[in-house]
C-alpha cells in the first residue's frame, strides 16, 4: 500500500471507527487495507470477493460474493 493511501486511511480512521467497514478483495491489496485499518483502530466487518474459493471466511472475517449484496 502506498504512503498516500496510508495517509488517507489514517485521516479517515476517526470516521470509519463508527461504521461497518467491508473491504473488497482478499488478495494482497485487501489484506494490506485490513492491516492498515485495524492498525488505526478500525474493525473490518467483512470482505467481498469474486473468487468462489475465498467465500466463507478469510483470517476469521466473513467473506461474501458480490452477488450477495
């Protein structure tokens, strides 16, 4: 994750702490976003992912398919 995105997440953290946050993707990008969010006190409520094999759970966090939205 770039420094610019990390700065944006830090700036948004106070707002996001009061929301249910869902991250798209369980690959490197999604995992990086989760780590950055949780490192700033923001809980990730779930993931959305296109890959069928990741639907269910990723690192203990629920994963759903986009069609389930």
